[in-house]
């Protein structure tokens, strides 16, 4: 009896453990970013939402589908471009499952299928473009490849969110040719820039010389004008001084009598005789003899006595009118005008204004 009781206890424990194991086998934990497909005895039952779930063990198969965005690397491959340039290209594809049933039942491996489709589509797109277009129009390639993949993977329940060309690497010979082409293009641009600089330099130099010649000619013209004006005013002042001296001498000589004139004549005769040169001097009596002969012939004696000098007042009016100070100062105004023109030129290549030429013409 004791042995029979022990056997029943062991059987009970074994049955309990078996039930626990069977129950644990049917427990399924689904993460928040997943959905599960329930297949029982080869028949699709339905989806299982995230959380704790229990299914019939041993006869039910659970397939968990990750609904997060997945990154797929398209392997590097060599592609021939439209202009027959071998180029190595690879890309990255971002996909997301929007229909778990299709992603599992419509395609055996959606990841492998998407990568293979991306490779063939990328090869076709690159083959229809030239190398320069590939290098500078990556965005166009990305958009074309995304549209093709999204359209084809829609039947698999897969959404292609984004495609990025990771690298475009021409083969060695093509890359060497591109390097030489780039160097030649840079040399061409450098030559153009040097030629343009030399042209600008020659233009500025010629313009500077022209301005220098204009300023030099302007200065020479103004200098001649000033010298001529100075000479003119000097002659005017000299002539006026001589005229004023003669007026003063004439006015002062009127009260002199014959004796004083005789003394002055003798003094002049003394100065004339002073010197080594040979001189012929006629005595005063010859002039008296000529006058007596003239009276004998009937000529009237001219009265040289002039008493009107007594009525003349000796004041500043006998000096006459002197030139105005502003007339004498015109020369300084010409110099100031030239200095203003030179200071007004911000740049030595700035052309001289026409207004200056018109003023010079009026002058």
C-alpha cells in the first residue's frame, strides 16, 4: 500500500510538471514594435498584437515581424555609365514593413529581394546617365531609385522610405583622367585670371599715364597763364611807375629858372664826359647862334614861360590810380584752383571732369 501511494504521488508530480511545461510552451511575449502571425496546422489564424499571448503549443507556429524602419546596405558593384566610364557604386535603402502578411506570405525573404532589386535598378539608372551627371545629380538618382523600389516592393507589403547613394567611385584609369581634366581646367582658369589681371593692369597704367599727362599739361598751361599774367601786370606797374615819375618830374621842373636849368645841363655834361669813349660835345653858344639866326629870318620867339604850375597842388593825386589788390592776387587764385582739382581726384585713374576744361576755356 505504501508503494502504491508513492507511485501515485510521483505520477501526480509528473503530470503537474507536464501541464506547466505545456502551458509555458504556449506563452508568447510580443514586443511593442512587433506583430506576430499565428499559423496553426498550416492555416493562417491571424495577427497577435503586442503584449502577453498564449497559443496552443506544438501545433501553432508564431512568426514575429519587426515593424521598425530597417536599413539595408546595397553591396558595391561596378556599373558602366552611358559614356562608357566604369564606376563603382553602392547605396543604402531604408524600408519599413506596412503589411506583415504580405511581407511573409508574398516573398520568401523581403530583405534579400529588396537588396537584389535595388542592385539591378541602380545598374539600369546609372547606365542611362553620364559620369558627370552621376557625380553632380545624386539627388536625381536617389529619387528615381526610390520610386522604382517603392513601386515594386508595394506588393510585398514593404514601404521604401528613402534611398541614398553612398559612394560613386570611378575606376583608376577614369579617375586619373578626371584628375588631369580638373588640373587642365584649373590651369585654364588661372591663365584667364592672369590675362584678365594683366589687361586690367595695362588699362590702369595707361589711364594713370593719361591722367598724369593731363595734370602735367594742365599745370604747364596754368603756369604759362600765371607767368603771362605776372609779366603783364609787371609791365603795367612798371609803365605806370615810369609815367608817374615823368609826371612828378614834369611838375617839379616847372618852377625852375634858366640858371637852374643851366646848372643841371652842366651837371649832365659832366656825366656825359665821364668815360673812356670818344665824344663830340657842342657848346651852348651854337644853340644861341641858331636861335639868333632864326629871329633874323623872321621867326617868332616862343614864350616858354609857364606859370600854370603855381595853381597845381602837390598831393597823392599826381600818382594816378594803382591796380586793385584783387587784380594782383589773381595768381594765387589760379594756384588754389589747381590744388583743389588735385585733391578732388580720389583715384589717379579718375578722368578729369569736363567742367574744368570749360573753366580753362573761359579763362
